[in-house]
C-alpha cells in the first residue's frame, strides 16, 4: 500500500494572494500532476487539513475542481482554517464526511486497504490552536479497540508535540496530548501519526510510534528555533510525503514538487561513472 500525504493547501480564489505573497491555488495543480506521475501510483491521497484559507464555499468549490483531477482516490481532514459544515456541503460526494458525533467532529475510518486509517479531528472552531476533548479521544479509543492487531495510521491536523518553532507551538495541540499518548501507548499497532499545520517535515517519537508533519505544496513555515522567533514563512521547495507499507512496516519518504535536473545514472555499461 502506498499513501501520499499533502497538507496545508490554503486555497484562495484565482489571483488572490495569501499574506500578499502566495497565490496558493497556483501551487496545487503542480502537486496534483506530481502525484499523478508517480509510478507506482499511490493507492490513496490523504490531505491533512487547512484545505482552504477562509473556509468559504467558493474556495472549496475551486479546491474540489483541482483535486478531482487526481487519478487516485483522496480523503480530506479539516484544519483550523476550515469550516466543517461548508466542507461537507461542497464535498457531498465524500460520504465519509457526513458522519459526525454530537459535537460535529469530523472523524472517520478508512477500511479498504491493508493499513487502516483513523481520521481524528483536532479543530476548535474559529481558533488557530487544536484540542482533543474527551469525546474525541473516546472515539479514538473505541476505534482502536475494534481491531487491536491491524496496522493503523492516525491522521490529524495539529501535531501532538512541540516542534521548537515557538509561534507555531503557541497554536498547536494545546489540550489532549496526554490522553492521546495514553491511548496510543496501549496500541502497538499504531504505525504512524500523520499531521499537518507546520508546513515542514518534522518527526518525533511519540507514545511508542512516530508522529510527523508534512510540508505544504505552497509556502513553508520558516525554520527558526529561537524562543522569540517571529511568525514567518519562506518559499522553500514545495513537497509532500509518501508512506509505503512494506514488509510489515511503514517506510516514509519526503518528496519535492517541481522540475529538477536529473535523474542521472551512477553507472554506465556496468562501471561506475567517475569522470
């Protein structure tokens, strides 16, 4: 099984620039093209939040038109820039989004592949930070208890750890980390926790598994580990993650979007090229 992960698309309408710099919608088609060119093709694309910049119907409609060019199925998860109700309305053909608990949390399972996916909603409406309340954690515990031996990946927007990028940690997952760690720590079948929000590749050991964040197809959060580092972004190369289920384990790769020189051979006629 091959899972592609993209995140933090922040789609605006054509010609509109995020932070006066980034035409975010111009960056998604090259990402779709890169995913469509992959051989072998991913079985599924996971999009882990901040799908649009303002959660407006027109933004989601524009997003859907671009994502529907993918040659493989995709699933969506809301981030702090998203509006759950509008997301459900525009992506009405994504039936898994319709399920919700009493508080409207957008959580679901994907059961169609060797690795089971559990989407966990960390959104606090109209706030930038994330939270995992008792209700959401109970949902996760119940789902993990259903199939305790099956390889499982948890998908969430806010990562369950501090990254050292202070302005992002201030709007990270502010409640529920301990409860999540307790639940995940009891289930050795959790292979990964895949997150967004940080616009960077970051990895951390968490509760006996590995939690990671993924780069954006558009702008990246500046790598600044000073305690007083300013809130800033950079136009580093856009990217995505590939997670391959191989020989009983998940192997993860960081991939970049764009045209770069190569590939060049290391060998020619069986001999190492040394000139």
